[in-house]
C-alpha cells in the first residue's frame, strides 16, 4: 500500500517528494551503466568529455543521444538531426500525452513544462504505475536521481574512455551497435511482430546501403524511410492491442 | 568546438524537448487510435534495426572483426544480458580478432 496517499476532491493523489526520490533511485542506478556507455561512445566518436556531459544534461534520452552522436561528431546537417530526433523520439509524444491524463489538477503549466524535460521511458513507466493521480512534488522527486545518474554516468564513462589506449578506443566503435542489439533482440525474441518489423527495417536498410543510386542518400534519411515504412506496416499488419512497455 | 556542433546540439535538445513538452502541456484527451499506438510502439525497434545493420559491419577496422563482434552481440542479447555487458563483449571480440589479424597472423607466416 502507498503510505503517502492523500485524498483531495475524492481522488487519490501521490504527492510526496520523498517517495518520488525513493522511487527514482533504482532508475538512477540503471541509468548509470547506459550513460557510462554513452560517455565512452561520445569520446570514441570524437567529442570532448564536457560536450558528452552537456549532451546528456540537455537531452536525457538514450536512443536519441546515441543516434545523434555521429551527426554531432561530424557536425552534420541539422535538418537530418531534427528529423532523426523527431522520428526516434516520437514515442515520447504518446507518453507525455498519457502522462498528462495522470497529473493532478494542481500541476500547472510551468510544472508541466519543467517535468516534460525529464519524461523518459522509465520515469513515465513508474509515474504511470502509481494508483490514482500524481502531483508535482512526487514527480520532481522522481526525476532528481535519474537526471543526476544520467549526467554522472556520462561523465565517468567519458573520463574513463579518454584514458584508454588507441586500439581499445577503436574497438569501442562497435559498442553502440552492440547496445542497440541488446535493446531490440530480447523483445524480438518474446514478441514475434517486433522481430518481423526489425527484419523488414533491416532489409530496407540493406537495399539502400548496397543499391547503386540509393546508396548516395544520406544515412539519417535512410533510417527515417526504413523505420517509418517498417513500423507503419507493422502497425497495419500486427496492431498492438494493449500498451506495451516501450524501451 | 565548431559552430556546427552547437547548432546540432541546440536542434537535438530542442526537438527532443518539444516532443515531450507539447503533448504534456497541451493535450488532455487520450489517444485511442490503434494504428498510431502500434506505430509508436514499433518505431524504436524499427529505427534501431535500420541503424544497426548493415552499419555494424563497417564500424571497425575490418569486416571480420566487426562480424565477430556482431555474432557475440547477437548471442548475448538473445541470452538477455545487460546493455553494457553486450556492448563491451562485442568490443572484446573485435579486439581479439583485430589483435589476431595485426599480430598473430603476420608472426606465423
């Protein structure tokens, strides 16, 4: 049972800063290892340590930051960057939409604008799992540990990476892709439609990569074309009936 | 850092933030459309799939070391090991193959 529930206007409201802080600790610890990897990748891609930390503190999103890394390091086209981030982070729109139904009416526009900055998959998942509505104190508490875990993990990952010898740094080039596989393979193993969507997306990406003419299209746009086609077809052929955990 | 970096960082953070902020600040109604829900569910996997393959094969100094890393990453991901474990093991496999190519094979021949 929730200890910190109060009743206001007949509805349950979770609004304890301390409870939020406590719920945020496991998320923050989980973030350490992912952001540590991001810090290492960022330095391997050529960013200085401070830039890696800045990217983490301003974005607070794993997939988007990893995807944006090559474009940041190469100072690539900002239209490509905008589209890549838009596509890969589109799911947050749904989460924010869903979270907006869950907020107590005392959470005003300014609070919503601040909370949105840290609405990650995990924070959304924990906030949604609470019974009744959630208040701003709980949310600010919940956000604190994950945010600093994310920034601190990036810092130590980036700092550790700068001390590594060149041959190890070059082997780190594959790490980001290894991580992507670790994200997509477990759900693909348990839920067949995810596997089909991934394989179709990969097939399209191979066609673009190896076909003369198509090969010249920039990588960021290819990813968008592949992902939108595969996810669109997946949504048409295998509609998901209940909200699954998106990771 | 070059101005390109700052511009890209601003665009990156701005787009990511707006996607999160606008629905939270504006919408009160729940999305019911099943296709949109399913599309948003599949998007991360489709994006990561297209980003990973075939690019993973060209992410190191040779296709062979990359293929070894790819194989290790697939097996460990299938066994549901953590992100850092999978990523670093793939690096380890790459390093092992690179060392073999660079030092062991020339030494033997």
